[in-house]
C-alpha cells in the first residue's frame, strides 16, 4: 500500500499556514505559492505509532498525532505552525479517525485469507477518504491570528492602486 497524500489535510494545513504567516507578514500570495505542493500523508509501515508526515518541497517531517511532537525530519520554522494546526481539536479528531481507517486497510491488505477480509472493503474506504475534498475548517480562535488584517491590507492596496491609476489618467488629460 503506497502512502497517498490526503487532500482534506493538505488543504486545511495549507490554509492554516497561509493565514498564520500572512497575518505576520501580510504577503499571502507568496505563501500560497510556497505551500502549493504541500502534502500530508500517513505511512504505518514506516512508523508504528499514530503519526502523519508533512512534505513541503524537499523538506519532510513526521509528527505524532497524540501530541503533535515531531518524530523525525524537519520543516524549519513551519514545524511550530504544523504542531499548532495538529493541536486544533477538530483537526486532531480527523487525524485520529483517518489513522484508524489506514490501520484497518493495512490489516485487510495483509490478510491472505479472502474469507476473513471485511465485506465493506477497508481499502475502498481509505481511497474515498484520501480523495475526499471536503473542507475542514480550522478553528482559529485563541491562535492570535487575525484573518481580517490581511483582507484589510489587500483592500487598501487595491484602493491605492486605483488612486494611482486615476492620478495618471488625470495627468494625461
């Protein structure tokens, strides 16, 4: 069984990182580009305890689902943000649920006796869960992240750009 990227976690972590870092530096576009290829996956054959891997570009790190601690690898300053994301209550529960699905699928795959295999194939559930594009909203309360700050700054830039165009147009007349 190949460890596939899990779309709903990819999207959720990407949104969290963009919001957290854009709030700090008000430059969401560069962060959106940086995290465009972010991948979150689980591989029980590599690590036995409940975990998830995060891959950003060429960097990869493994985090524990239980407490969000880093087990191996490194992502640089994103390590702390990934831990904060994984510690969110709803994300933590989703990670645990997905881990259970993966473990069931692995047991089902390793079971050689076809009569013992479950009728509602665990592999089918795993494939559906990985392909699921459902949106997991990250509860941003008590994170110190102000999502509105970025939107206000972007609106201000648009207004300023519009004013500059108007001034240039008036000078040409």
